[in-house]
C-alpha cells in the first residue's frame, strides 16, 4: 500500500460517506413522490367534475322549488281575488227584491250558485298564468264566499322528472272573503 493509493488510506473527507447516503435517500424520496403522483394522476379532474355535477343539480333543485313556490303564491293570489269578486256576487234580482237579510243584519245574501258563477266568470275574464280548476266555490253562511282552487305546477328544470311521476306538483289554495 502506497501513500498515493487513495483506497488504502480511506476517505479523505469523513463527511463524504454520509453525503452519498443522504443523496441516495433524496433520490428515493423523489422517486416515491413521482410514483405517488402517477397513482393520483386524474383524480382531481374526477373530483372536480363530480363537484360541478352536484352543484348544477343543487341549482336545478333550488330553482325548481322556487318556481313551485311562486306558482303556489300566484294560485293564492288568484283565489283571493276570485273570493273577493265572488263576495260581491249578489244577483241584481236578490238585491232589488229585498229577499231578506241573513243573521246579524247582513245587507247581502250570497248563494252557492252565485258564488260559483262569479268565480267562473272571474277566471274567464282574468286567466291566471297556470291552468286552474275550481274545486270549491260556496257561501257557507250567506255572507262570505269561500273559494278553493287547484293547479298543477310544472317546475322548469325538473319537468322531465315530474312528468315521469305524475306530471307535476299538485297545488291547492283556499280563500274566504266577506260580503261587506
């Protein structure tokens, strides 16, 4: 062994050996990260597309529920207006003939037939935005008109779904108006 032979004397720098081990560990960690990235490749796109689909379905459900709510409010408005019009639906013959006053001295006497005719006339003169059926029009006490209407709401974004299960969401509205 000659002093010029580097293998006989050992490493000249004592920190050289740990550096080579540290470099190997860094390379192994980098290789592990690359393998993990290859395994995770495309999963973000899948999660993003699933989230977007869920968000769009949520928007469709909320918009359709809002449309049903607005149809229900419109049906209540029509029922209120029809009941108010029917409350004034005393026939001229009854008014001028003085048929008689109901209890408590009420000046108008309403009949079921007059209330129903007034509601039908009102709906013909002022057609609502959705198809409406009169399910009840009566005068329970001769002084008030009670109107019950029914309609079928068809939500705009979920029409394909509601058509498969009966054609829409049934709505009903009742209103009572006094004759004076």
